């Protein structure tokens, strides 16, 4: 049994390294990054990428770590430390980072209860950043403060990884998503969020949602009575800035120019280097989701 476990771990390590190498040397990724717009950083920034999983393990994680690391390096926007070791959640360790990026973390205890969670909550009381990519909303269902900070919890994905989804830009002039047009499409898995006190336009500034007038957007399993199917948002939590994007299930998303520019803008907002209005949607005059198209 021990030999089997060791072999499995070695195989996973080898496969992840192969993915990382393929991603780092991918000429498409390098070309896309060169074409992005970056805000000048106000200081040297360091981002912690945390991708521990205790539930479903996304195959895109190593691609995401590699692409987001290269994104910071090539644009000069930030440096990265990537880990899946929960020991990083201590006041001393977290003090080294300007933002925490939760990359497709799954499971109820990826940040363990006790001192690790206390350190995380104390961290967000400062002038820091929190970034969530894809399954960052599919973890810690038993931790209300995390759900409040991130903005919601997974409640199914009617649009699976093979879905070509159509996007609706709710804030066409907003600096985090101004490069995206309503009607733009991307192939990715899109979540819906539990209808609770955390996911609400009274707290979140919704940037992108699904354009349900697009082709094949009506799916079994859609269950929000308000038809609010958000894809990304920002908010202020304590003294910190939060950016979340549901994009990132597929590894190809991390080579997609539209998605990478969105990630970069959101990361730089969380770091404090891109000024953006983060008043809740309800306060900014957008209190409800777009009406369903006729004959939906």
C-alpha cells in the first residue's frame, strides 16, 4: 500500500511538472501576456497563490499557477509564492503578502479551523487583497466569514466545461471589465450561487454575468428565482479589496486574452494598484439582474 501511495504521489508530481513546463513555454501564453494592458504598480507586490483541495481537484490548477505566475512576472505587476501548505496561514507568514489568491480551492477545511482561520480573518482587516478564481466559491461552506468575504457559495453548474457561454457586461465602463463586450463568448464551466445573505447586490458589485439571450444558454438545473447568474464581482471587505471570477475551470481559460486581462485587472484592483468603484451594485444603480429574454 505504501509503495502504491508513493507511486501515485510521484506520478502526480511528475504530471504537474509536465503541465507547468508546457504552460511556461507555451508561445501563445507569452504572446497574449505581451498584448495586455497593465497599471503601474505603486509598490513591489507579492501574491500568495493557494490551491489546496480536499474535494474535486481541477486539472487546470497547475496551468493556472503557472499562467498567473508568468502574468505577474512578465507585466511586472506582482511576484508569486505558490503553495498548498496550510501552515502559510499564520500572522508572520501572511504579513509577507499583499494579496491572497484562492485558486480553485475545494472542500470545507482547506484553511483549517482554529489559528489558520483567525490569521486569515485578521489579515483581511488590514489594507490587503483577496482574489478568488473559479472554485474559490466551492469551499468553506461551514465558514460564514469566508463566504461573506468571497461573496457566495457554489450551488451547481448548469453550464459545464464544454459550454460556450455568452457574457453580459453589466459595467461597460468599469476598468476591470471594460475590454469585454456583451455577447463575447468563452468556453468554461459557470456556477450559480446559493440564494443567501452572502450573494446579494446589496454587498457585491457585479461586473459580468451570463447573457441568457445567447445561443443554448437555457439549461436544466437553473434555479435562481431572480435569474441572477453572475460571473465576476468585486467588493470591499473590512479594509481589504476582493475580486472574484468564476472563469478558470478549463486550462485554456488561462491562455485566453479576454480572461487574462480580466484576471490581471482584478488582481491589480485587489492589490490597490488599479482604482475602481467597488460600491455595491444596488448602490450604484444596478440592483437587479437583467430580465429574461422573451420566450426564454
